């Protein structure tokens, strides 16, 4: 059969290529013409291990094509962004637009799967949006087992940096608007998934995905709070967590400069905004993690007091190690906060994955992009913000005589 994937981003493109590699005819759809052109040439517009070679292969074999027009297909996967609005509710406009592009093409027996992380109830709304445009088709819902089309939610769960591995090996949750919807949607994932495929209802699948990321956020917030407490008590938090984690039922994650990316800082809010008065823990974790860049910037500013006109090197700008993604990066927030607090101080930033000054730092006159060795050598204070491989290898001799502030615990 033929399958169309709407959204050629971090999820849509890897999913497309994995299906194409297994013989499915895949059409990738994106509203951004530059992405369509890049994919059509067999290129990947972002960095992800092993993805580029798979895409160029699938395009060369003619199994993967890209276009800006939603084509007719047997199945559709929606993998568009679900950012949040200013009030922390989900912006479903991309999902709705995708559903409305699919609607006129739908035929009896077609499958529509939502992969985008979405608040509870979104899959049911897709049926409403499509149903409004296609009164001729029977939409699936509780009282209607014999629908004309099948609609389900199969949340993506791959870890950036390991997408091509986890896409194949992870278990998948498939939640249908009816049981039959879940079964039909699961048939797509059986083509490539080696993990188990767990069938459920759509709202449970939506909630399970949000819970996975909220769980990680709460655990990291716990680690970050322990880091601040330990710092105040002059105890080494890394040692404490290492020891505590040797208990068979304790598994605390790693403190850092805050929590970034486009998922973990966003998804917990979809739970909070669905149940605002009964989610104090999830909200507190969000607030703790959001406060960390301020705490780090304050600590660095205090250290800078010791120097007459210090130079500060900030190592790392991406939201985590070994990716080129700077969305919601706590490292960038730390740099912004330091640069604004210390406008007279030179701040040298470096990142092996970033080759131009990011827009969000461009208007700060005292921030300059530098090579790592130049930055470290010139600096009085070196702040490690992302544990990229080359930074881990920086020798203690190179840091000698400087103040080193390691937010990731890799130089200890
Ligand atoms: N971080 C820490 N300490 C840790 C782990 C992470 O400070 O111990 C920070 C990272 O530096 C980064 C942020 O948290 O700033 C998020 O990084 P991450 O590696 O935890 O997660 P993401 O955002 O790259 O991917 C997550 C994954 N979710 C879970 O592991 C539960 C991934 O499986 C999801 O598919 C993805 O969100 C998503 O798209 O929802």
C-alpha cells in the first residue's frame, strides 16, 4: 500500500525512511518547501546518526518521495509539531490543518494515525474535524464500531540521538478510537517495529505518552533540587546520587543546567492544563527545572566578582549532548542570563554542533562564538553546559588556574 506522512521533521522523516526501507511506498509531506526540496534530493535537514544514509538510499531507490501536497494514500501518519501557546495549553493548529488536508482524500478503509504528542482528547477531535468535512463517511467512536475509516494515536517515543535504533526496538503504544482502529493502525507498525505493540484506547495512549515525559521531568527536577541542596551543604551531589543509585530500588537521573528540547519542558504542561488544580507535583517539577538556568547564572556571576575584568567561556549551546538542536536549550538561557547580568564581561561560547551565533544570542554584544581551545585558554571562568564528547576530553592542565563550573558532572 501507499502511505503518506504529514510532517518531515525529527519523527516524520525517520518513520518515513524506516517504512520505505521495508518496501512501503512512502510520500513525505511538508508545508516547508525547503524541507521538501532537501528530502527530494535525498538530504536530511538536521543531524541524526544513521538517518542521512538511510534517506539518500530510500530516495535513490524511488521508495521515498517528498511533496507539499497531501496525496491520496491508504494510510496517513500525522507527525507535525504540537507546540504550546503562551498559557501553556497545546497549539493544535498544525494537527487540525493536517487532518483537514487528509479529509478530502480519504476513502473507505483508510487509516489515520496521530503520532504528534497531544493532550487527551486530540485523537477524538481529529475524527470530529474530518467528520465535519466528510459527512459521507462514518467516523469511528464508542457507539460506532463499523466505521468507514480508522483513526488512532501511536505516540512517538524515540530519543533524539538514538532515533534510528529506538524507532525499531522500542515497544509501541497504539490507542484506537475503537478496538478495530487500534488493530488496523498496529498493522503499520508491525512492518518495522521489533518491540511489542500494545493496543489500547486513544485517550490512554495520549496520556501514557505525556506521563512518560512528565515522569522524566519530575525525576530530573528531583536530581536538580538535590544538586542545589548539596551545593549549599558543601556535599558532592554526583557522589551522593551515585551511592544512592546503588540501592536496588533507587534510580535518580542526572542534574544539569536545566531541562530543554521541545518535549520534556512542554509535555507536562499538557497534563497540568488538563487538570490544573490537582497536579501540584508535576507543576513544581516544571518550576524547579525552569529555575535552574537562573541559579547557574547567579552562581557564575558570584564567581565573576573575584576578578577585575573576567572572560567567561561557556561550553555547549545545544539542549543536550551530541545533537545539533538548540530549541528550548537551557545552555542558551544560561548564556543570555550571564550576558545580561554582566554586560561588561566577554563571554565566549562554543559548541561543536553549532557554527553560527544562534539568533537568540545575536543581539548580545558581549557574546562571541569561539573555538573550544581558544575559548578555554582565554577564559578565567569556564562553564560546562553540555557534555559533548570533545568537552569531556578537556585536560585538567588546560583548566589549571581557572575557575571551572561543571553543570554536568563530567570533569570531577
Ligand atoms: N536531562 C538532564 N538529566 C538527565 C537527563 C536529561 O538534565 O538525567 C536534560 C537534557 O540535558 C535535556 C533534557 O533533559 O536538556 C531532555 O533530554 P532527554 O534526553 O531526557 O529527552 P529528549 O527531550 O531528547 O527526548 C525525550 C524522551 N523521553 C523520555 O525519555 C521519557 C524521548 O524518548 C521522547 O520520544 C522525546 O522526549 C519526545 O519527543 O517526547
